[in-house]
C-alpha cells in the first residue's frame, strides 16, 4: 500500500463537486449531527466510517474528471414485454422514476480519470433496486465491447438488490468483509481513497511492462 499511497498522492478524492443527497439529521453509525457540506467534501463518508448510499448521479462525479463524462445510449428505454401489473403496471413504475430524474438502473459513458480515458458505468439502486434489465444489460454489454475494441479500461460501480434471504444464505455474505475473506474481491477501499487508488491502477497497468515490474 505504500507504493499506492506514494503514486496516488495529489489525486483528488472526487473529480468535481458532488450533488446534494437526502441525508438524516444524525449519522446512523455514530449518532453525531451531520455537517452536510463537510460530509459532501468527504464523498459522503462520516468520520466514524459510515458510508451513505449514493446514486449514479453522485458516483459519476466522484470517479470522472470534472466535465469529462459523456453519457452513451441514454435514449434506450425499457419495454413491458410481460404486461406486468402487480403491484402496479411496470410502465407506470418506469415513468415515475423517469419523472424523478432516474434514467435506468445503469448509466454508461466515457470520461477521463486523472487525465486517462476510461469507460465508466454506474448502477443506481434507486431505479428498481439497481436490478438488471434488458436496457441495463445492453448498455453494459455495448460499453464493454467498445472498451475492449478500443483498449480502454472499464470501471463499473455496482449496486444491486442482492439475493433472497429466504433461501438461507450465509450470514453477512453480502458484506465487503465477507467477500474479502472468501476471495471474492481483492481489496476493500474506503470511498475517500477509491479514486486515488483507481488512478494509481490506471497508471500502473498503462505503463510499459518494465515499469510495471519495477513498480510492483
């Protein structure tokens, strides 16, 4: 981690100013009254370590350099192929979310991160629990295909409704600590350190191989 800390020094923890989000009066983690501007400056992470839930509209300016995000395929819309009506019509649900400014469960586009071009996709839990739809899958697949063909890194911010607890899954299996201890993720990084870490990884893996060997 010393190498990462040294090489990511000076990289801002966010690409630009973050939009405001709905917040409680006190932090659920420590109970302290919240300083909204101070919390926003810390990527909505309390001093106690509690991470507040973010939507794609906040994740994008955290990762992308300010003004660099170019959204792709935002005009693709979901269709009610099953004529779903319970508890309400599917099209009605989608229209309500669109009126609230939520485009789909995934937003995809290109941007730069610390000056390096990348593809970026961010899930939004606020859109039907971040569930994967035909449109979301199409946006993800198109972005991955174009990233692969152009040789650009692909950064994905995941958020989903998760699995069904009724099926008796292991306790805590969705937590970061569980996934780390079981080899499902390589590293758990606080949100305030995520962008500098990503910038370092982009620098590392875009360097000539001899430089990668020396850095590692």
